[in-house]
C-alpha cells in the first residue's frame, strides 16, 4: 500500500511508533542545528512537521538546501509535538530526496498566489492549498453522486461521448470527423465520413438515458459534455461534467422531490466529510459559506412558478441589466436575486413559457407553458434544470418539426413514444456549478482540473 498518508497520521496520532511518509516540501525553517520541514502529500489540508537534525548523513549536503516543491521520502518516529497547533510531529531518522525543485524557477513559493496566476500553471496549481482542497471536495462529491443514486435504486448508464443527436437543438456541438477539410464539400459532406453521417461531441446524455429509463425505470448518467459556445466568461466551459438522472413513471412533482433530496445529500456529505477544506474556503474565499450550506441542508426549498417569479422580479424595483418580461428567459442576475434576496433560500422555478424551452419538455394543459423546473441557488443562479418529458407522440412530433429537427434522424426517439410510452422525467446538474456552490469559488475554471475554454486547452 505504500507509505502512510498524512491524513491518517494526523487522524490517529499513534505517538511512539515508527512511520514512513512521502510527500512534497511546503516550507523549510532552520534553527539551532535543526531543520523544520512542513511536508504535505495531498491527502488533507494540513501538513506534517518533520524535524531533521545534524545526525542525518545528508543533512549538510541535501537537507539544508531543500527548497519548496521537493519530493521526499521520510522514515522516523512519531512523537508528541511541543509546538502549539499540532499534536504530533516526526523525528526523522532518514530523509531521501526523490526529486529536488529549483527555487530559482519553481513558481509556487510561500505566499498567496492569485487564482488568475494559477490558471497559467494548470499543471502545478493542484499543489496549492485552495486548489488542492477543491480537488478533495470534488472527489468527495463525485463519490456521493454515485452513492445517492445507488441507495435510491438507480442504474448507471454510460451514455456516448460521440453522438448524432443534438439534445438541446442549439447547434453548439463540436463536430467529430475523420475527413480532411478539403473533403467536406458538397450537399452531403459527411456521407463518406467515419460514421457515415455528421457526428459530434455530446451536449447531454439525456436522450440516451431516456432509452434506459423506459426499460429500467430509474437510471442516471454522469460524464463529460461539450458545448462549442464561444463564451469566455467565469461561468462557462467548453468541457464540463453533467449528472443526469431519468425516471420512468415520474411527473414534475416527483422530479423536483428527487432533485431537492439529491442536492441536500451532496451538501450534507461535503459538510460531514470535507469540514477542514470548507473551513479554508469559509475563511479565505467566501465568508459565511458554511452557514449558507447548513441552511441549504436544513431548510426547505422555495417553490415558485415562472409567472410568480417574473412578478417578484417586477415588484423588486431593481434596475436589472436584462429586461424582465413574461416570455423572456431568466438571466443569472434574475436567478441570483430570487435565491439570494427574495427567498433567501434555494428556489425551484416551474412551468416556463413553451417558447424558451427545448422540444422534449411536456406541454402543460394551458398550451403556453411546459412542465419544466430550474433550481436556483445563491452565488450561482441555475444549478439544476429539469422537466417532465413529453410522452405523447403527436405532441412531440409537432414540437420537433417546429424546432426544425429531422424526424427521420430522431425516429428512434419517437419509437420510445410508439412502443410502451410512459410518463417520465429527469434533470441535469452541472457538476462544476455544484463544486462552485459548495466551495464558494467564483470562477468555474478553478473547480475543474483541466479547464477547456475558447482559445485555451492546457495539458
């Protein structure tokens, strides 16, 4: 299993026994013939103090020359620490320098670096306190996603990354082709391509998840999605991860119930399993973060129809940058106002106008709205978007035709309504937005290991 993790040593603190750890040097301080080394292995926020003295064979030749970033293997004795703020430390018996770091060129030193600077060194930024904490929180939330759905009886479905179906119908798919640009000519340029037709990177696994929902009842997919949207903002990525459950024999009310329970479960997991990391974010990134998460865990979500939400925005008297009018989509500033000021809690907005939502959402009896819902949270705006799906063949065909979709190309999707159609519903949760919400990080590029944005694809 390798060396003992720092987090396990700090958790158990079994003083008086030999230990072997490996990690990277955060700082070195020399005093009175001793070197105090702060070593971190990424398993937790805290570092472990290692005491090195002149009895080590390589003390003068290597230890006293160590610089931040060096990789070390340490063997020694775990002892009680006389220093405040730490219960234990390691008295080194042997230190092996596995990989030195040149202090003249290593960009991470003992000071606070801006997130903007850290984005310029994506390959090194996970070694910092904040980005290391983001990685641990993200990992805990990812595992919690699978645990929630497993405990609720959902079956995981691996939906394709390469698809011929544009779920959102917005034309923002990345085209996948094996042809040279010169070959993409004529009326059917993709006929000779690898798949014999135009294909792209998926913008959603929803349509494929519906296939399995109508055979297995409750399913979910969790994977990368892609949008060729030329938007270079703190809220957009070209590659991001989506959690998309789909449930047969479920209506909009059931969809909202599952989504609210899901968010509560994820927030509770973060509070219980990532407390040390959340305290870092609360202190340095987003004051009051933990209190806000506790409220989300403990307080019921507020429910408003789209019509009620528009009326609330109009009554506010705010001079919004984007106009507020029935029939227009809500913008991030409207969503945040509803969650942060009007309700002071997560808000579920339902029954949006039919003209601003995709073709697959079920048309309400009034013919003007659809059975859709968005969950809005403070600091983010929309965290979840979902709906009851249109299960009626004639209504769906009419909407797809109006959206300009080729019914022959989507014949398989219509077959789901021809053969054993049933009411079903689902939602999508943007995983990076979830990590933003839980950590309080302001830029979405700082909550994904390798951000892909217009003009930028490092590593």
